[in-house]
């Protein structure tokens, strides 16, 4: 099989590309021409590695979850992205992009956020670098996610409400794009997942690939083997999964399992199971699988976890799933809540609701007692405690 990677035009097979308004072309083209060169320079790598270690807290542990392994009758390792500064994997990407923005001479950062997790990770690195930060967020989400709005403001970011349409993530994205068109010279747009026009999906996957780079040597230390039998991760846009899969993409003996949110049930009308319900189309600048009506209107997704509540999936994942390289499993709100309680009580680790979906996939997976399974524990669950308490 041909190696799985992005081509010059930004495609993974038939998915990807850069479908953008003409007025965004200069910004995206500048990034496309420079991202690989700049991020591979020794001074970039030195600063990136230094910040990942001393600021983010990497390497994050690869932890043998003994009581969870015992419960499921197999061997389970947890890649502890929940121990990253700010509580999730998103900071790996925002650190990479802020270093790139500085080298591109940008003095102003914009981002959009739904649940606020990416907004917080962006506000954090802007504070770290002393760069102006504007985060667009739907008016409805600002009300729903008050603690994260407070964190962003505490960090010095300006949170601008998007007041059009459904006043949620897609409206915030539209506002951010409008801003970028109006401020092409001094502004960099930090996208938070492996979505958007090329080069974003590849760039974000590379910054997150530190996750699987570490898994490889850590697993070898633990077990003498670099290759697990399966890597399992939840998928919203797909950045923690892309990072956890990255160095295993071309190792076909490693199963890659992408877990999406089925909401109240795949066919309930309240779901975010893009790999099952999605059809080919363009969303946020790339050709991928997305949930849309017959005439191409985006269907509002639903998931109990705000981080998985996205109507599309990154083009790399659309490619992996449609070619059969990755398996997709859909998990309901209820199943995710149960898994969150189980992991909390078996391991003393309260996972994010997003991550809980990955654990719930175990009941639909085939595995052997001798298998080694690695879960990407994408984030910690403090932010979800209200939801968990309602469920208990
Ligand atoms: C944002 C988020 C996700 C979903 O985003 P991906 O890009 O799919 O990784 C998953 N887990 C946590 C903890 C998050 O904050």
C-alpha cells in the first residue's frame, strides 16, 4: 500500500484540498509555502521541544491501567494527555502554531471555539508570548461555557460573540474567517483540529504527532515492543486521534480505531456520527465527510460532549475510514457517561466526556487477552463534572 500522507495539493486520497474564498488565498498560500520549512528549522525545533517539556509537561506518561485491564481481560495503556498544561492535548498544537506565527511576523492571533477548550489553549500561548488574542465564540456557547470564557478573559484574550445564525461554532468560524480576510498581513488564524483548508490538517497532525512519537518509545520501555495491537482515540475534528495514530499510519499490523459520538443514537436525528451519516462535501475549506441534507445544508450535530459536537471530520480520517485503514465506532451519550464512571472508579482518573467515548468503544471491539491496547486519554474531566453529577 502507498504510504499514507498528504500530497502537495493537500489531499489524502480524495479528501482534503483548500476550498477558500479568493480573498483568503494570500494568507493560506503564505502558510502553505512556509509551514514545513519554518517548523523544521533547528531554532524552531529547539523552542518547540523546550516548551513541550518545561511548559506543557511532556513527555506525558504512558500508564498501564491495571484495574481497567483486569476488568476487560486484556492489556490497556493510557497515554496521559490529560496531564498536559491546560488539561488536554490541544496545547501541543497551539504551541506549534504560535511559534510559526511569530516566525511569520504576525502580531495578532484569532481563533474560534465552541466549548472553549481550544480558545483556552490559544489564549494560554498568546499570554505566554505576549501576543494579542481574539477568540470568536457563538453567543449561545458563551452562555453555556462560562468557566472557559472566564479563563480566556483571565489570560487576557478578548472573547467576541458571534451573534448570527445559530450563534454557535459555525457562526464563530464565519466571524473568524471574516476577520482574517480583513487583517491578512498581521494576523494568524489558529485552527484547533485537523480540519480546515490545506495546510492546516497536515500542520496540526504534525504538531500533535508528538503523542505517537512518545507512545512508541514508551511502549518499548514497558513491553519491549514499539507496536501495540490497537490505538484507540475519540474523534471530533480528529486532532488527538491524528496525533496518536501518526507514527503508526503505515504499520498495518496496528489497528487504528476512531471513536465518534452517536449522541442519542446514530439514527435519532441527534448525533455526530459523521463516518456513518456523512457524505462527501466541503466544510470549513476542505473536502471531507460531513453531515448534510440532500441540498447541501449542514445538519446540526449533537453530542453530550461539546468537543465531539462537530458535523464533519478531518480529511485524513475520512480517508483512513473510507479506505478501511481505520475502523470507526460510534458511541452514544449514555454509553460515554457509563464509561466515564467506570474509568473514574477503576483507575482514579476522571476522563473528559470526549475521551470517555473512546473507552466505551471497548464493548464493541474485538480483542484478545494477549493484545496491547493504547488509549489516547485526550483530556481531564473537571470541565464535565456538572454533566457527570446529573447522570449519577
Ligand atoms: C477538543 C477535544 C477533543 C476533540 O478534538 P479532536 O480534534 O478530535 O481531538 C477530544 N478530547 C478533548 C479532551 C478535547 O478537549
